[in-house]
C-alpha cells in the first residue's frame, strides 16, 4: 500500500489535484484507516500513472477518469499527431470565439482544458502558446486591441483563481514575491510563475508589474520572501529598468532574499555583466523555474 505522499512523489500529481480527481470524478477509491488517512493499492497507482500521462497529452480527466486501465492504455497508444490536433482544435475554437467577442466561451474552453493538465503543463502547453498566438494575431491586425485585452484579462482571471485555490500560506513554507520593475509592463511570465510556485506550496505574494524598486524592496522587507522573482521581457530593457534591477540586487546582497531574473531582458542584462552577482540567478524558461523552485524547497 502507498501513502498519499508516495503517490504524489511517484506520479508528480499534487495532493490537491489527486483529492480533486477523487472527489469530482471518483477515478479511484483509496482505503482509509480509522483516522481517515488514505492508502493506495498498486492498482490505484497504475491507474493514476496512466491518467497523469494521458491528461498531460491533452485528454480531459472528465472523459477518462472512469475508464479501466486497459481502456486507458488504448488511449495512450494514440499518436502525438492526434494530441497535437486536439491542441490545434482548442486554439482554433478560442480564436473563433474571440473574433465574435464571446469571451465567456473562451473562458469555458480554457477552464475545460485546465482539468486535463497539471499547473506546469497547463501554463507551458496551453496558456503560453495561446497568449503568444493571440498576440501574434493582434500584430497581424487579424484581431483588435480590445479583443486582445479581453483575452489577456480572461487568462489573468483564470490564473489568479487557480493560484487562490492552490495557495495555502504558511510560515513553514518558503515564499516568493513576483513583480516586474518600472518600465516593464509585461506580467504574464511572473503570473504563470506564481501559478507554478503555488502548486508547489510556496507562499506567493503577487505584487504585479511596473513597480519602482523602492516599493518592491519595501514589500520585501515586510514580507521577507525567500525569493524575489522579477520578469524582464523588453529586450533591450529600458535604462530605468536596468538601474532599478541594480538597486534590487544591492538590496539582495544585504538580506537573506535571493533574486531570480527571467525573460529576454534578463538575458540582455546578463550580457552587460560578467556573471550574476551572489544571490542572483537567471531563469531561462518555465520548466527551469519549476525545477529550481523544487530544488529550493529541498534545500530548506
């Protein structure tokens, strides 16, 4: 028999997602002792591994939760082209809905996809490509700025709701503060990073984009985050952004707070320096962020 901790470690599921699958879809029925503590059989583990693999390939958990392991293995044998087609279909439906200003339909489609993915995969494989696609359509003047803003706000609502549902603030957990410096209005990188961190049980402080360094420092002195995560998308960054990043790095040198810089602007900043100063790390993408956040937890 396996404990819930062992199951989450083996499958990569969060405990919250596992409980949600059990509650909403009755995909498995774990044993419980007199204290209500769950234990899982080998058969439960095998089914959960299949479900995780399939949901990460784009299958909705609501459609496959009650299938047998044999039926799940049949779905598993579907080609990558079929999975790519499912993603393409989703994006086409989003575009069609947005062109007709049916933002409630966009939200419905994105929430349905949310059920099929863990937070990291949802951010990386659904939200980031969708945001890039909608941004590209705006640049090509195939949608207007109002439609682009409506879609961006829809994604932001969904992500912040997910963060709120995942977030369990505790003094026992490491913490992260998410912001972008003045001159940097792009917030979706830090927003999706906040989602990934919340899924790993970090205490998350999302203070938002385009903030003066003095306000980020003031928030950090009060909140004492383990890490300040700074998004820098503009490449090259504005001069004021570079100045304020240097101020934040000076603050990090005199505190126990690390700074992680992410985005194309961060790569540009690195090119102006021989190497990151102590306490500063560069994040290349959301997968690396996920890995570093997990490693940071184990170092505590």
